[in-house]
C-alpha cells in the first residue's frame, strides 16, 4: 500500500509520463501499458502520457502506441511494466528518464528503478494495475476495464496458472460489476487465429520428440516456418496450447531468429521449476513459463538435456548409485 502511495505521488508530480514494457510484446505487457495510460489520463487533467514500444499487428486492436524522443525522456517519469531486467526494456532512452518506477510480477532479477513494486504472487501485471487503480480510487473506464480483463485472462491462460488466486477473481468480479463490460466478446479478439497457424500446430503435435522423463521438444527450422507461411515467433506464441498432456511435464519449442542469428527457445512446465535452467542460457522468466536465447545448436542441445534432468529429478527417478 505504501509503495502504491509513493507511485501515485510521483504520477501526480510529473506532467510528462512515459510508460514502457518488455521487448517482444505480449497481451499482458501491451494491455497494462495502455490501461495505465488510460487510468492516468482519466484521473488527472493536463498530463502528457506516452505508451511506448514496438507494436505488433496482432495487438493493434488494443490501441495505438506512442513515439518519444530524448527531450521527452529527459523531463519524464518512466513507468516500466512487466519487465524484471533492464536488458528486456523496450526503449532506447532508459538512462535518460528523470525518475523510474517498476511494476512487475516476474521473479526479481535486478534493481534498475527508483521505486520497484514487485509482486511475484500476482497473476499478471494487469492484475497489479487493477489493484493499484482500486486502492488509489482512480477512474476506470470501460476501455481500461476491457484491456485489464484481456491482460489477466491471457497471462493466467484463462485462470489456469498457479498464480491465479482468490484476489484475481475478487478484482475481476469487482471490475465486471463496476464497468459492465461485455467480457465474453473479448475472447474472439484475443484467441482467433489464422488456419495456417492451426496447421502448424498440427505439425508440431505430429513431430514433438518425447523423452522417458516427460520432456517434449521440437526444433522448428526455417523451411517449416516458410512452408506454413507463418512467422518464426508463431511456435512460441502457441506454446500454451500444449498444456495438459499426460506424457508431458515440460515442453520446449526452438526456432531460429534469422535476423538476429540466434536460437529462440520458449518453454513451459506443468510442475518442474524451469526458470533456473532458462537463466543459465541467457534467459529467464516465471517458474513455469520461461524463455531463452542462445547462439549455437550445441547450447540448445545442452539446455534440452538440462531440462530433461529437471524432469527426471521432479519425478524422483534419480538412481542413487550414480
Ligand atoms: Mn506478464
């Protein structure tokens, strides 16, 4: 509560506020920054508020993003959302801002802001923004409510993730009651996808490698990406669809990011802790939802081996004679 108060005080103090989030935008990051912008504009008159970062066409429906320059950065308060470490911040001016605030639900990685509001138990950054809005008695518009609902539903994978709590439902219940949003109509925008991606999903299902320890993995090479006419980020974007498969404890999708000449690895878990392995390979994230980027296929293979061991340990199958 005290942290909320100090954040609110800074928002009140600055006439120019820039809101940012992590690289490779996802619905929670996008919705939280646009919702916070709405909240501030609806609560305070005469403030300049910018929501920044690289846009993605599939989130265009949520709203437009803003551009800033160095002069704006120099006089602004910066609020960075959903981002635990400085290297993942989607802004060129991170060192220029006058004052910085972090609001995040990822496990702590490093301190890089003047105020850091971290709640690892929150289901999403949108949940934290919603909690903040209610506690600080801010004006929640319908547009803002729709954004926050979308972000929470997406980051909790429809209220199935481990951080979905009584508080999540409590806040959502209040939000729907207060704003009367037509929430079922929002799923269409969030979940509708082209048939070529469904076909790619079929390909992944057919070709997943499965170990005895419950690790599933696939390396989707560029020919396959081109064959299906999809984007190299597509496999990673559909990884949540592979939850609740009896034989699979941890699943890993590997794609090549040709532009940056690296392998991009997305991983999920139904039990074992995987972010520790991810951080060993230039990555990180949540306990059961992480990502990593490596330069060589050898590192990819080592990561897969490490995750296989994590699965083995989780099942308690360790041969004690070794
Ligand atoms: Mn998030």
